[in-house]
């Protein structure tokens, strides 16, 4: 998206640098002129027809719960898919009529002068009225570590497939025996609101660090290769950028199917071309392995694991692999409801979040980070939060919604922090 290249200066300069660093051959920018998003009423037959259409490469599933599914329909198959649905009396609405138009309007362009002014004023490029490139996010984290060394430190817990750092910021006053929260974002590349909200949370926590009673470990971009690829390749990329299997040509693994609890179960695929490809084995990917290794060596007292996604406005607790609940689900449900209430108060009229068991509320999907955190790391308060919106813009959420959405995320985190202090 040329329009979105607001922070990295000259596109050619950027590309030469990136190509040198990551050995990339320039890839072509995907456009979505005339592509549409349809919201389809899901009835009993929905699974078969979705499988059928997805296998033919006609559709990409954006979101789905038990009653509705959102799908991306490419222009050349609009007539065919529409006929298919009408023949079966399945209702649908066109939610986005020209996806490329929505993409072009999503993120305001910043002039070099505006960026200079920002850096002069704040010492970094980060702000929350536009979506930022990975470099800005990483520089912002380093800025905080340099400026507030008594509360912030930054570490790289590993590298992505293409060699980018997986940067975690630790925010802590160093209180003895403090409980700790893990928070991450950006495991799915196209969910831009997630790293935006998580970095806003970082900003808030640092500003209020004198009141912190717990330690935070925050990884705002779990999937840095995918995230960068959404800016210069395909805005709607989901997976990481893992190389194709021997003999194949499809790129990428769904990192939220690659964790090692019930890996390869329901809601996952063994086919490398699918969006929910689980990888060649549990923790086959360096990004998920880095998180696992971090937890295995960290001395922090983790009591909460929050992973931010979009979209749909859900607060989901385990399990995701099947429609079952953990023994302490009543406490997870109760804290989840308090999160939803706090989010509603923080965000206003559009801030209704649905609370529930992941597989039941959304769909079954095994190998998720949340199930692994709960089952293998024994972290009590484990949630996947699907941020805004409820489908009007889907992944292409205009940047003006970053701040209100991030305020909701902060409210949710505060509820969880209170719960792990035992003060709830
Ligand atoms: N939208 C998320 C995904 O598809 C939901 C994950 C919920 N957790 C789970 N273990 N299924 O990855
Ligand atoms: Zn996601």
C-alpha cells in the first residue's frame, strides 16, 4: 500500500534495506479492487459449502461464529458464489462493496514534515492516530527502555523466520514476588488493531508505572514477518512467512494453530495452502518456539496470559480445541464478564463484548496459544480477546478507532490485573 508507507521514508530506500537484511526478492503488491466482504447467514449446511468454496480457492474466511460468517469474495467469482448461495436459499449481505477502497482509506498518510515534528516533540514516531510499521514499534520500545530504565527493559526472545526480532518489553517496579501478566498481539498479521492497542497499553502502563503492583511482559508483534508483509505485499495476510514445504509453493503457518497442546486437532489444517495450516509439527515455527522457550526459562510468576486479536468483540477463555471447559471456568467466566463490563464503560455505545468459552462461542480450533498457556503453563487467567469491530470494517478498521479500542483493551487488562492481585 503506497498510501500507507507513512513512516519509512522513500519506498525504494526501504526496500533495498529490507531486501539486503532479509534476502528478499521484491514481491508484488496484492490489490483488492472490486473484491467484497459478504456476511452470510450460517445454517446447518454452512460447513460443507464453506469447505467446498474454500477448497476451490474462491473464498477466504474472515470470521465466523455459530450464526454468521464473513467471507472475502474476489471479483471474478462474485457471480458464481452468489448463484451458489441463492440456489441453496442462503441469505447474505454485502458488508464491504470495494475492499481496496476501504484499504486505501484505512490509514492516514503522514508527510515527512509531520513525522519530523512528531519525533522532535516525543523522541519517537509512535502515535495512535495511524497504524505503524514494525520499525516504529520496535524503536518506540527501545526509546522507552532508554528513557525509563528503572521500569522498562526490552529483550529479544528470538527471531522470526526472516530474522526479525521478537521484542518483549518488561514493565516492572521490581516489587518482590509480584504476579506477572503476559500480553501479546499481532500473532495474525492482518489484525492491525492488535499491535496498535497493545502498544497503547504499553504507553499507558509506563505513564502510570508508579501505581503498578504487578509485572508486565508484552510482545506487541508475535508475527513480525507477516505484519510487515501486510504493508508491502498483501494487506490481508494472516500467517507467518514460513518457506514452502519441499515440492510445494504455499507460504506460511497459522501461528495460533502451531502451539503444542492438542496440536493438529479440530479447526486446523495439514494443507500448507490453507489459512489455518498448523505447520509440520507442534512448535515447528521459530515465533511460537520463542514464546515456549521464554516461558520455560523465565522466573516470572505468570498469573495471566492475554492474547489480542481482531475482530468480532469477544472475550474467550479455554478451551479452544473442543467445546469443553476447564475446571475453573466459572472464575474465568466471572472475570471475563467483569472485563466486558469495564470495556463497555470505557468504550461507549459500540463496546459490547461477548464472553464465553472459545470453541463454543466462536469455533473449535486446536493448537492455540491460549490453550497451551492454560494447559501446559498452568496460567489461570488465560484469555483471547477479539477487539473491534463487529464486522462493519472487519480487519480494515479505520485508524480513528485505534484509541477507543485501545481504551477498552486497557480496561480489560486492569480487571485481570486486579483479579490476580486477589483484590477482585
Ligand atoms: N480467532 C482466533 C483464531 O482463530 C480465535 C482463537 C481462540 N482460541 C483457540 N484456542 N481456538 O485463532
Ligand atoms: Zn486472530
